C-alpha cells in the first residue's frame, strides 16, 4: 500500500501530509544551503543563519510574543522539556501541579527529577462526567497546598480537550507559581497569545499542527525567566570559554542546528502566516462534530469526554467486544485507515477514561487535509466492525 491509498487519521501523532512548500524548501536547503549556520563568516553560512532568525521571528509572531519572550529552538518538544525541567532550580519543598492530560514528555522528566529532589507532584482535579478541569476544586487545592510550579497541556493529545490555560495560569500566578504550557498539540491550530496568558515557558513541537518536519521544536522563554544549563556544547561563539554563554538563546542551543529541518519549519510557518489558523480549526471542529454524531448512532461504540466546543479534531472511542489494538489493526488491514490505539504516551488520564480493560482507546486524529469522504469511510468501517 502506498501513501496515496491510505486514509490517514493519526494527525495527533504527527500531521501528514505537510504542505508542498515544506518538502520543496527542505530539498532546496539540503542541496544548496546545508551549512553550519552561525559557525562560518562566509555568505552561505550567514544565509543559513538568516533562516533560523526568520523562523524565530515567525514563531514569536504566531505566539503574539515579540515583546514578551524569546524562542529557543531544539530537536523536539521532548528535548525542550528536558531542558526546561532539568534547568529549573528545584527544592524538596516544591509543590508541582500537573493536569491529568500531560504527555510523557512532561511526566517522565518530572518523575526523574522528583526521584532526585523529592518534591511533591499533584494532579489537577477533573469534573467526573465532562472530564474538564474542575476549577473550583483546583482553587481549593491551591489554598491547601500552594503551587510553586504548574504544567499544563493546552490541548490533550488523547481527547482533544482544550484546557483553560489562561484562567488556570492567572490563578496559579496568585501564588507566584512558575507556569509552563505544553503547546505541542495546539500551536498552529488554536490561539496562543502570550500577552494574555501569564505563562513563563511555552514548549512546542514543529511536526504537529505547525505542519513542519520531525527534528524541530523548542520553547518560548518569557523575558526575565532564566534556566540553568542542561545541555552543553558548541555554539559557534566564545569558543575558548569552557562555559556556555550567558546570553539567551545561545545559552540553551548547543550543537549544530538542523538547518534543513528548520527551513522546513520556516516554510510551514509561512503557510500559517498566509492563511491564519481559524479556518483550519473550524474545519477540524466541523468534521469532529460530524464524526461524533455518527459514531453515537452505532450500537456498541463508546465515546470519551464531553467537551463541547472546547475541543480540536481528536476523537477517542472503543468498540464493544474488541481490544483497542484489534480495532486499529482491522481498520488498517481491511479498510486502509490509519488510526492510533493504546495509551498515547499520556499515562495519567486513562484512570479517568477507565479504558484499561480495552488496552486504551482508539484515537482518530483529524487534520488540515482530512475530508468528509474520509470521515464517512471511517464511520462505515466502524459500523461494520461493531456489527
């Protein structure tokens, strides 16, 4: 089976396909501009460095952060979170709140440092039926154990729920908590405005809703926030000094930059700048509403979460009588439909979903290029399996 025959509905894992300009630009740069940006004084190395500067500028524009933050580029959101969490000045008395929707890119580095330092990690409470953050209970928890740090996904990669990050961060700031947002699943699709959201750090992945390539990610670091060095190495400047630079972002960007991938990310950001994000979000939500309405009519299909419009194009479900992995295999082999099954690298939410008996959930990830016909084909396939 070639990619043209596949109905690709795993966009929450990585978006596919990318805009044609991403492929074209990566090929161009790989052939004619794959030089060590920031390391050479010759014209082509400077041109490569300009690509990086333009990528930073486009990201700051997208996050409404030009006056608020700077951008640190990394190889992925996971690398970014290891730098963020590894660069914090932890104390045993710290109280860290996380949403139950956090990805292992956050959960595992936090657990690693908890073992070393001994700080406390507390999950934010959810409303039982809707599975939304219970803000009233959260505020009560904060009065009992005031937060020093809080980590929040802007969008859940399991359920598609859009968390109320602005409201949560404003409440956390009453306690002077350090606020960190995971925008891996959201940046490029939902609104991020660092002028309104009092987040200290916002991490992102380039290969998801930015529609860039693998090998790109990073974080917005609000002015005035400083991290300890977690990764050290060459930066192309002050090379006789064994210590990393004091100035940011060079302080956090060791090693040669992946200029080919960054060029692809820049091309993807130019697509977003030209088209905006509102139409794509509306497209996803329209197809999501259609899919949920049709799945509800199929006996034996269970849907998870009731988020209304606080949701992007991610739909989790299972079919009675099947393990989640069995549904994914049958959709692939019998219908040519690619979905994701299992626990999706998000270990905390599944006790709320109560899906362990099914081996997790079947996750449909709708994307920018998903069509109504593809949704209809999926629904028909699920209907046949449910029979």
